C-alpha cells in the first residue's frame, strides 16, 4: 500500500502563468519542490476551498516529449494519487499533443488535464520547460483560474505525494498506484478518430492517389506520430511525407516553431519547380501550423480567412459557421469573410484561453491567431494538424493550387497585407519603458507620415459571455484608412523580454497584391519603429524574427 506523504515546502516567487501556462528554464523547474509546489497550487485551486473536490476525479496528463517531460509526469501522477484522484490517464511515453489532450479531456469528461509543454520554445537540459492546466471543457484555464493558482503558489506550505516506484509509461493499459488507477493510453487514436469525423478523408485519399504531393515537417516534436498515422497510414500519403517525424527531447537541437525562419527544411522542400503541391509544419506541442504552397507562403491570418470562406466543403462544417473569432493582433481578413457570410466576427486578446467562452456558448465555430494558430469548436485548443487537414480537404475538393486559392481570395475580399516583427531577448526594463512610453502617447487626430491617426489605446476586453474584463492587452495605433500598428510584450518567453510589433494595411487593388509585405508595409514599419523609439530604447536596428 503506497503511503501519502505531506512534504513541507516554502513558496517560490514568479509561479505566474503567462499567455499559455508557466514556462521556465529546466534548471528552474528541476529545483527541489518547484514543480510540486505549482502542481499542488493547481490541485488546491481547482479543488475548491478544502481542496477535496479533486477526490474521486480523473485527470489527463501528457506532454510534448521534451526534456524533463517524463520526470515531471512521474511526479504529477504520484501527487494526483496523494491528492485523492481516482484515475490518471496518461499518453503512452508521456506523449500527448495539446489539441489531443483537449480532445481526450472532452471525450472522457475528465476533471481537466495537465499539459507539459513550452510549445515552440527550444527543449533540452539548458532550454525551456512548461506546464499548464486545462479545465474540464478542454481549454486552457481562464485568467480567474490562473490568477488563483498563482495566488495559491505564493502561500503554499506543503504538498501531498505518494511514495512509490516510477510507473511504466510505455506499457498500454491499467496500473495501480495505491487506490488510484493509472491508465496509459494511445495518444493518437481518439484524436485521429475525431479528425476522420470532421474531414472528407475519401476525397483527400483520392487526391494522394492521383499524385497530389505534400511534405509535413513535425520538427522532431510531438506531431510526428499523429502525422504518420493520419497522413501516411489513414490517408495513404507516401512514406516520407512526414519529415522529422520522431519526437526528440531536444527537438534535434532545433527551435520547434513553424515559421519561415525555423522551419527552413520545409521551406527549402517547397521551393522550385519540382516541389510538392503543399507543405505544412507544426510546433513543439502540436497546436500551431504553418501552411505553404509551392513557392507560396500563407500568412496565418489569411489561412483563417480562406478556411472560413471554404469551410462548407468539409463534412464537419457543412452546416456553416456560427461566427469567427480572432485575437486582436490578427489581421482583419477573417472579419471580411464573416461580414460576407453574415455571421459575427469576434476580437479577443492574445491567447487561446479567450476563445473558450465563445466556443462553449456557440458564438464562434472557427478561431485563429496570427501566431500560426487556427482551430475550431471541435476542441478547445488551437490545432495544428486539424488546420493541415482542413487545407487538404479544401485542396482536394477545389483541385486548385494553394497560390491560386489565396490569390482568388484576395481578389474577392481585398488583401490585408500583414507582418509581425519580433525583437527577442531585449532588456526587460527597456521593454517596459517602451510600452509605458507608448501608453502615454495621445495621437488621435495627428498625422504620422501619410497616415492620420483615428485612435490609439491599450486594448481592453470584456468577455461577451461571462463579463470578465482583461486590460493591457496590447497598444493599438489605428489609422483612418483602417491600417494599424500594434505593440505587445510576449507572455511566453523565459529570457528578458520580447517585443512584438504587428503591422497591417488593407489593399483593395489586386494589381498590388503580389507585392512583398515588407515592401508594401515599409512606411508603416518605419512609423512603428519611430513611434516606439525601438532603436534608442532597445539598441536594436532590426527585428530578430519577421513573420
Ligand atoms: C504567443 C503567441 C500567442 C499564442 C501563445 C501560445 O504568445 O503570440 O498568439 O497564443 O504564444 O502559443 P506571446 O505572449 O509570446 O505573444 V503556444 O503554441 O506557445 O502554446
Ligand atoms: Co504550441
């Protein structure tokens, strides 16, 4: 009989979840009691005043396979047993993509789940680790919950854990830990079945059979086994369609961020005459996607708009959409589709947790973020492979190239020319100073270059479903012609600060749609840099990453 031990501990400062969970260096997480304190703070916060409400419940646990994943999972299972959970469901090998975790939490109606991931951040002993709690609806904990977890972490005095040997995470089936059942399950099966229920698999299979070619870059992260099963085994794409398909603890030394900079293997594969028709990549935990055609890059904002406009080609969305939601910094391209369809367009702060209430209330069907996140009401997370399959479904039905579909979309709706400039690893004080400076500007009615300012503000959001208010969600400078620049500090980094600058301009003239966004946006980019005094305040003359 395993015995429950109460371990005395003292709080760590800074256990405050950011845009998506708590992310820190492995060295921080592996300090004695650090992970345990946070997990106990989660259990205490979701377990009600007495903490007892977790008793008898089921918890889902899994992660993106990065370094420290297995160690953390062993500790969490033993703590779940110590806190009275009846059952823990854990993905085999500790593997569970973020959208698959959301799928499993919903399907088996569990008391939420714990996902171990730092998403697109690099992994390995000197890199990042992360942890987040998802609520029973399957989505990331809303701010009220993350704030309660943080508050609890600041006063925590002990945690409960069962002393027992490690569980075998690689053996499917049930094991026991004291009174608790540990069920190791296939992390792919439920998710793959859900995908098959949403998309026209026969049409996609026929396309592959007819010679349609694609490459999927799993970036040595969690989606490898999912992509091999779905694309190669179920849809009949040739072996080798999935690149970098084996999850590695350090992602092969790479940065598992599906953008033009980090997914360079894929970009190379999609360049030139002999290139495949379609390319896609996903991130560390499988919730992001980048989509490419042959010699053609689709911005995430456009991807959401195109998928929304073509959604009824997919069996799971044949009835039409209830609404489209996007994060504030995402371009307004999806809003134009919503207007045409006569459905609402919602604008939320950055972070998937803000879409949950809209999806639960049936106010939105599709959602997306400019940061390579697209998803729908099928789960409560953004979903990388889902987006890839929706594109495949659209391509298989329309039988046109990615470039032709997107260019025709621009012709119909106009193009929201868009780019994001990231300044990574800047001094945190300088970053705060820059944001304070921007917050203090009164620009309404002024001219900046060729643009007249309609208004500037710090974006605040009142959730239309539950009325909760979130402030300081990004500085907007909006011009009279609808162009805008937006400034935010990242809430997912672990070193210094990252400034994100989002630039957007609407171009109705299709003769100009082929222009490179950096050229088409050059004047706005300069306005943004000057306004924020980026060089003077950060010493940077150029962004680190442009997407
Ligand atoms: C970034 C993105 C945001 C996304 C978040 C989590 O946050 O900008 O849109 O929801 O990452 O994605 P930030 O605060 O660094 O800008 V993931 O795939 O890292 O869970
Ligand atoms: Co991610």
